[in-house]
């Protein structure tokens, strides 16, 4: 009985370590995309999730950004303040000072807000074009430069 419990505990510890490694990789992919959102533009949690190849993981994008090791606007930083909800709302629990700080940072970059305090998404949503490159193991880290999200998502108005 004790041997079975030890084996189960060992398996659980290995799974936890593997999950942490996977979240680390996930978070790093999130950070690489968020670094490419230009000043004056915003992305959504869902858009970032799609760009890293995890389209149903918007909530986990938020978790990764909450643990952002380099927030800010410097070129070396990860500008997590540029990620908002798909309707333009900001997260009330913005990890680095609250919604007011996030809004001020976005306004300083030229992001527009409507009367309800939401980002004007028609004007400020980033097109999602990534600097196409590969990871160290030569796997793509984003879509090719000519990838058409509208066509892929069936949003063509032809």
C-alpha cells in the first residue's frame, strides 16, 4: 500500500513539473506575441491565444500576462497593458496598478476610448501581423507573413 502511494505521489510530482514546464513555454509564446503589439494598438486575449496556436486559451493568456516578468513600454519590456477584452474593456484586475493605470498607459500611446471607457476596437485593434520567425527548434512561432486571418476565420465579405 505504501509503495502504491509513493508511486502515485511520484507520478503527481512529475505531472506537476511537466505542467509547470508547459505553462512556461506557453507563457513565453504569449510574451513573444505581446512584444510585437505596436504602440497605439491593442490585441485581445483571444487574438493572442490564436496567434500562439492555442485558440481556446484566452483565459490562460491572461494568467501568463498576470505573471509578466517585464511589464512596461521600454523596447525590452512585455507591454501587457496592450491586451484587452474583445469588447474593448480592460481587466479590472490589471496586475500593475489597476484599470486606471492601464487606460492612462494606452492613452499615452494614442489608443482611443469611447464614452463607456472601452477601447475603440475598430480603430485600435492590431492586425496581428507577426514578425515571422522560428523558434530554436525550427518550429514556426506564428503564421507566415501572407496568412489571412479573415479568410481563415470565414470573415470575408465577398
